[in-house]
C-alpha cells in the first residue's frame, strides 16, 4: 500500500505505521485522507468533497459538526474533560442515564457505561452470566445467538457472531462455543429455534439478537413478529433476552428503538453507535430491575465486576445529552420517514439492473443486494470517483445517511449507486 506522492507529509510518514481495519493491506487501495466534515459532506486533503452515505459507520445521525453538540463538548471541556467513575459520579452521566431510561420501554432502569459497542455487549453477557451465578446456578453460561448476527469484534463477542458467514469464522478454534440458531422467520426455522432452545435452556444465560435488522451481517431485515416470538420463547424457558440495539437504536429503523415496533421489552439492551451523534466513543448496557436486583446482596462478590478506565467520560456523555436534545428539538423521526420513502422510490430502479437480487428499505437504511460483488474495493473507488462515500461489503451496497441529509444529496447518492452498478453490468 504505497502512499501516492501527492499526499501530505504526515500521510507519507504515517501510513507505513498504520494498521487498518478489515483490510488486506498488501492489495487494498490506499485510504482516502479526510480533512474536514460538515453536515453530510466529507472534504479530502486534495480538495475533493464527497457526499457521505454511511454517516461514519452509522453514527453521525445529525450530520457532522452539529453546532449544538460542538457547543456541549466545548463547555464540558472547560469544566471537566474526564474523571474516574469509581466511587464518583458527575452530572453529564447521571443526566444521560435518567434520560435514556425515560426513553426506553418498561423497567429498563440501570445504565452501565462503557466506551465501545463490543464492550457493551460483553458487559451484557457478563450481566446475564452473573445473574445466574448470583442465584447459585453455575451451569448457565452460554448464549443463544442467531445466524446472520453481528455483536462485535472482541474475543467474547466474535463467538456469538454468525459462525459461517461472519468475518470471524477463521478464529473458530479460539472461541467459546455458544448455541447459534436460525432466526424464527417461518414455521421450519421457528421449530428449529425452539428445539435448540429446549435442548440447551439448562445451560443458557441468555438469548441475544439484533432487533429488526442484522446490520453487519448484510442489512438483513425481519419483522416485529420475529421479536415477539423470541421474547415469548425466552420467557417460556426462563432465559434473559438481550437486544443489541447498537446499530438500530436512536431512530435508524423509524422508531427511537427497534424493539418499540414489536411492543416488547428486553431484559438487557445495548446502545452505542449513534448514542453521541457520531462525535465521541460511548456505549451503554441497560438492565431491567429484576436483573439489577440479582446483584444486590450481602456478598461483595455478587457485585458486577467490570469498570473501564474511561467509563462515562464526561465529554462523551455531554455529546450524548446534546444528541438527545436534538431528538427532542428537531423532527428526527419524521426525517427518517421522509428518507425512507425517498430511498425506496429512488433505489427502486436498481432492481432491474442485471445482478441485482433485492432492493429494500427500512427506516433510514437503504439496501441494494447483488448476487455477488467481485471486488468491493474497486466498487468503492468507482463510487468515490463519482463523489459518493459509500462502502459496499459482502454482496450489498447500502445507504445509512445522516437524518439531516438534504433531498438533493440523497437523490445524488441513490442516482450514483444506480449509475455505478449499471456500468458494472
Ligand atoms: C457496531 C456494532 C457492534 C460493535 O460496536 P463497536 O463499537 O464497533 O465495538 C456491536 N453490535 C452491533 C449490532 C453493531 O452494529
């Protein structure tokens, strides 16, 4: 991956020392160099501006550099950038905790802060396992997860991702074995799911799933009915239900949280990605009352044994509070509905292109699924050459724009996908 000679000095010097994510660095094209951001636009060091269809891995839901979030960080930076969260709390974290619990359904009422989605899922797994341990049940340490699922990149979370298709199948021998079931989307898969659940219930701490959309698994959608089936099955076999709303949370599927569309409440929920409006790293694991209550005892070992150094970082919590202000002050869910309608109309022409298998939209997620993408890097470069920042993966080209994207920019992104896929054919 040699640096092009036209790139700035810091790029030439630094690139040989950077290890990029999910990238075969022998053959991947050199990365673009971002200079600045604004709204739905990314400006590169060479002066080009791209329209962003990804919103920084699904995080920047208000667009980049929103003044309200910038002001909140600046104010917090003056007062207290960080303080440890052991034996000490602060206003940004406690305000955020109470606001999240007020937004979430049911008695999801205890928030544990971490700094990444993967760790939030690990904490959810630890909560579910220790919930059983604290009740003296030492056998219930496994998770039931679903084919097509994605829950993170750390060792524990890789083990609950899709075992075959997931990008982590190659670590197989190093991973803990869990129960991986088909999503109960029809009669046969529901039977298979229920029989796996019945035979493993005695060793399960919980069931974990992404509600309505399996994101990194390929933007696969399922109905709210599937969620209700899983909730009912978890109740029947007395196992905790963890919903991973790291991608779906904060309006992406059309409601503030995806679980609202099924009218169900999980026992534990994980949030991250859009939590701070795409500004700072922050994640949260939120438990219902009965889960938290299982940690209350005279035994110090019944306490939750976890505590990241930077947990509840005040700057990140200030961003998240400012992001929630924007959801209150500006019509974000209406914007999602408008984006949804526009994408389903404007991506529809892709359906008749050769090699296109499906076109689908849910909330502010628009997907064009192909039979296969031979070279995602090359496809990305063609999209960039047209002025669009879109990152195809597996066999899909997708849009998850900021909820504030203009009609003009969204039309451009949809048109560009059609043009570039049309040129492939
Ligand atoms: C992105 C994601 C994660 C992992 O979050 P990181 O912050 O990348 O560790 C976990 N679950 C889901 C559903 C995600 O989309």
